[in-house]
């Protein structure tokens, strides 16, 4: 296999890994919305929060 072909394979793997991590990051951000670390739910807010 030539050097150019090996380089193209490596670049394809890098793009596949970055694409997969971007998709996983998107879905994780949707599943676990970020909040400030200083925000704390009161017991009433915790009971009324949609999960």
C-alpha cells in the first residue's frame, strides 16, 4: 500500500472518530442539560422537574 493510500485511510479514521464523538456529544448534551454548578434545586423543584 502506498504512503498516500495509508494517509487517506488514517484521515478517514480520524474523521470517523471525530464525527462519532460529535454525535455522541450532541446526544449527551440533549440528555443531560448543563446547569451552573451553583444552581441547586429545592426539594419542591426537584419533585416538579421533568426527567
